[in-house]
């Protein structure tokens, strides 16, 4: 539930033994992990003492065994970050009750039950942070495992996507924490230009803080002067490259973004928004809206008065909408989700993963792309 900003007593003498964060917005969970690392491991980028796991690739019994291990010589505390896969496929949601009961029974006996047993006597200097990308119901095995435990042992929080008015309050609070104040017009413009993705909003605000230097107030002119350019470069340039199904151009843009120090999450977020726009366009056309109505809804800043730009962008967009089916788009979005998971849980290089995705996207979109004769690169981790 958003609104409880306690974050598990980070300022207390010691953190809780276990945290479960779930919901559609995981940015705040990632920030919490960074703050944990800063407080207990010596810095937000500290790796010594930090371990990452991905369920179901690693079972809960193995994670619990690791949690019981004593801290290393190089870190007094240990933080175990556990990313848990949520349901994705429709057929999983529609599976028979008997099959679901059998699977859940196996999972409880061999998995989350071990976590419950561990938390009865947890290691003193070990913190387990579980992140589930999606909502966790009361009947979920993890919810059952943590049910009834004291908050000093386990903290459960759901993070939902921000609504517009919540984003305004969130930005004001974040700016204040950075020693700045956003003019209301500047704040509203930043949301309009950037959208409601917290990772992107936070990144743009960080750039603005550097841009205004010692000045305390961020004004509308600052948004137009900096964020407009950033949006054009980071957002529109990579979007236009994808829109043109231009592999070479997209790879060049990716390389620039990584060389400039942009986080993989930002790039994945922009690609995800691009594909979601295509999916939304297909849905709206199916609902009976005209192309003009759909385009004005998805691209409100591109007016028909700018005829050349309007015709170029709309032509490319609806060309892709016609070529890509619903399953194509859901598959590509699933590929980005998997890349996001691999980046967080493995040592696979983010740039290489996204480059492979670009080639796969081009193939699906109708322009077959290969790196060597007869070899097509798929969206999968290296190694």
C-alpha cells in the first residue's frame, strides 16, 4: 500500500530480517535496496555482502541455506536480493484447479515453507529482500509464509503505479530531498514530457538538479531547456530508430546511451513504452477508433498542422501496427521483461542483451537481420 513510507525502519538500530515488495511499480523497491546497501554495506553501489537470486532458477531451500551462512570477512552484513517471477502467460491463469493445487502443494513443501522456518530464527546480520513484479494475493505462498510475523521480522509492501496527482506529490518530495523546489508549472511539464515512470522521472530530476546548480528553484524554462532535449535524445531518437526498424541506427543510439552512463532500466523503459504504444494502437483500432483519433491519443504532441512530420510518424507507426500481431507485441514485451530480470540477477552485459533484442525485434517486424550468414540472434542471455 502506497502511503506508508516507513520502509522498514531503515533508521532504526537494525533492519527487519525479510522484506517482500510487490506490485507493478518496482522502482521504489530498487531504491530501498540501494539505501540498505548504503547503510549496512558501506555504499549504494557496494557489492561485497550482496547476493542476488532468481526464483524459480534457484529454489527457496538453497536461498535459505545461503541466508544461514555467516557474513564474509569483507562485510559485516549480508543482503540477499531475491527476484521472484510472476505469472505471465494466459494459459497459466487458466490452468485447471487440480494442476494448480498440485503445483502449489509442491512449491509450498519445497520452497516458501523453508523461508517461514528460517524466519523463526533468522541470522542476525542477514537481510532478505524479495521483489515480485506484480501483485501478491493473500493466497500466494509467500504471503502465507510471512503472514502474522512481527514487523521486526518481516515487512510486506505493495507498490502501485503512480496516478497523476500522486506523481506531483512524489516529485515535490523528491526535489525537496535534493535541496530543490519545483515550480508547479515546471513539475507539470516534466510529467507531461516524461510520463509517470518513476525511474525516468527520477533520472530527469537528477539531471535538472545538476543543470540548475546552486539555484534552489527549478523553473519551466529549465524543463524546456534541458528535459526537452533529453527527451528528444533519449526517447524520440531511439523510438524513431525502432519505428523505422533501422537496426544500425538503433544500435548506434544504444551505444551512445550506455557510453553516456544511462541506466539499462531507463532504456528498457523507453523501449517498453514504444511497444506498449503499438499494442494500445491495435486495441484502439479494434475498438473502432479512426487512425487520426488513435494517433492523437498516443502522440498528442504531434499536431496534424505539422503535416510532413505527422504523415511520416503516423505512416511508420500504423505500418508496424498492421505488420505486428498481438502475440508478436506481447512476445517482444515479454522479451524486455526477461532482459530486465537477467540484468538484475545475472552477470550478462546489459548492452549485449539489448543489442540482441534489437536484432530480434527487426526480424519480427519484417526486416530480417543477422550478424552472420544463417545465424539469427534471439532474445536470450549470453553464455
